[in-house]
C-alpha cells in the first residue's frame, strides 16, 4: 500500500479539488460579509503559509489566535497547521492576565487577533515577551493602536498580498502537533491539550460517520461553537472533508442573528451549546417565523434539560442530536444517532468507531458489570489525550484509558448517560448526593431554562445542596414548587435547603454552566439577593 501520511492538508485539498463551488460564509450581526469557495480558501491559506514561513517560523513553532468564527480565522487554521506550525487557539473572553499565562506557557511567536479585540493589544503585549509580530484579522489595522504596540502589526490581507508565497504542505510526520487548546478551567487550572495531525484526521473520520454527525456535501453547517475551543468540534476539518458549506457567524450568537443566517443561507445543520438555542427559541417566540431549512441541531456542553430538548424539536421542527465529549478527546466522545428514534429520556448517545469506554470504581478498578450501573468513566482512542502539554507524566491508566472525571452509566444498547462530575458530588452526613439527578428532574419543568445544583458548607452535615435555576422569560419563581417536584423522586435528605433564581447562569467559554464560579459567588454572598423563600 502507498505511504499516505494522515495530515490535515488532505481535507482542504480534497474540498478545493472536488467541492470547489461550496462556500465558507462569514457573517456579522446576522448578515454575510464575506464568502469564499474552497478553491479560493485553499489558495489564500497556502499563500499565508508561505508568508508565515517567510517571517522565519518553522515546524513546531506556535501561532496564537485570539479570534471569532470567521474566514480569516479558518485561513489561519489551515495556513499554520498545514505548514507544520501549531495553531494555539485562545479564548477572547479571558482577561489579559489569563491570556498572557497561556501565551507564555506556549511560547507563541506570533499572535493573530480579531480587529475588534485589538484595543487590548498594547496592555497584553507588555505581558507576552515571546510575541514577535501581530496579525490583525477581519479588518484593516487601526494605526492608533498599532503605534502603541511593541512589535510589528499588520493585517492578514496585506500580509498575504505583500509576502504570500505558494508552498508545499504536509512536509512533516503525521504525529506532529497541529493545534493547542487549553481546557476551560471550570473544575481547576486550565491545562494544555495538544492535537496532532493524525489525531485530528482520525477524529474527522469518526465524526462524519452516519451514526455520528452524519455529514455530507448536501449540508450547510452553521458553526455556533467557538473555533477557539476544541477545534469547534472538528467542523473546520469535517466540513471540507465531505464538501459541506460552512456558515461562520462571527462574534454575534444572539437569536436574531442566527435566525437570519439560518434562513438566508439555508442552513441544514446547526451546532452549538444549549444557551445558543435558548436565544434562538426566545427570538422566534417573540417575533414569529421559523427556520424551515434546518433539519438537525447538534448540541453539546452540559447536559440539556429534557424540557428544552422537547421545546427545540417542537418549535424548530428539527431532530436534536445530544452529544458528549471533552477537549481531551478532540472532543467527540458519544453522539445520539439519527438512525434511531429519540428516546423519551435522552442519553448522550453511543461512541463512534474509534472511541472506547469503560467504567471503574473510585479506585480505578474496572467494574465487572459494565451495563446498567454507575461508575467512573474512562476513555481510549486515537484522538484521546496521552498527556497534557509540557507534562512528563502520562494521563493514562495501566490499560491506556484516560479518566474523564465523569460519573456515567451505559445502558444495554450501549448509550451513555453522564451522571455528573465526580468532583461535583455533595457529601451530606457521610452520604453522597448526586446533583445531576436533581438537575434532570427540575430540567423537565418547561418553565426552567437552565438548572444547576451546588453544595454549600454546613456545620452539622458537612455539605447541603442548593438548587440554582434560570427561568424562561416571563416565568415567576416558585421555590416550594421546585422542591415539591423532587419529593418522592429523590430521598428527602437530598431536597435542597435553598433555591436561588438567577437572571442569567454563569457560563464558561464552552457554554457549560460554570459551577466553580457559582460556588465562589455563593460563598462570598454574591447570590444572597437571588435566594428565594427557603423551602
């Protein structure tokens, strides 16, 4: 057989040659501002690779990106990775102190930044001595900002025009690093995860399977997952791999902008976390109208309440595919297949070929029974982390499995249900309370938008549960009603001591509920004014 290195240039080369007319559309405030076919995108990205190499960058050097979902950001993906550079995606919503810590740990040499984020540049660069040059994306450079920076600043289009050169891609081993992403830090200090060409290539083949995302050239995919986290679920690779068109919404993910894009671009598949779709639903409910082209919504992040799933499918007329994954898995772990009717109690689906799961006890011993019991979830596969960035220690057990930190159950059909984070368990009076079970029950209430349960310190019991809810627009609080809904479904000593009604749930960059912040805000008294009548 031929030697065929599994490098990511193969995907954009394939799209340019066989699906050149399919497009990547970039929008702002719900209106498309820029559109390019895969052929044009491939040419621009390749010339950008030549420009980056001309700046003195070599295989393994890291380029930071501080940007939204746009064509320019996508071009940076292809230009860096396909030249053997490492694309280090950074979360624009973090503070300069947090960003500089990651940039310095990665030793990024170049920083590519969205034009509307450049006001932070002068202060950020003072904290980042490794940065040698800045590339501004999406718009021209603001001279008043560039003049205050310590390093050269130029815009991407000008860089390609002045220094772009055609180069040969893929001149490195398939195990070379392609991307770097730090975990969201919702359960501790962020850690770096390095994706290789091989791992991303195989992840792409896993994700497009019929029982996974089931993508094809007929699809137009709205990417409402940030490209700065976990490769936007791999869609920048899987879409060109099958020849699907991409719609990149830019910074705005409000309901009005997304509804406009879905209609004008005839989007068939939309991908994002539940908070995005709450905004879309609220917009459609308040203004009327629908999104007739939309066939499926792939949802991830934290577990989606059943009431929201039903609302999405009924109001949007779509099939919702629930999924579960982690940055450390590139990120796909399991996904609900459209080949089967949706279950009344939605699981996170089954693992595609290339992902293996096992359940262990708290000491890491594999459970004899792997079906119908709750255990600690471990995973294995070619797109699962081996060790964290700059760590000498393996992150795997003796059998090569990675500990996800999740509690889970696998049913007889192989479908996975996440039963909570092991760190989120509440120990009250020496016994464990599982917040996820309480959240699932309250999440069935159609008045509830989002729900979380956290533990509060208690002098007698150690910890006691606190129920935190974000209600849908126009709904009134009902502390007693929520607790009554739990009676008979959980043990009496599981019933929350307090109910907190927040106007908006704190979220991490990935859209998951930020329980670390919730706990901190509760302990400092920040949530006191939102505590409703104690049951």
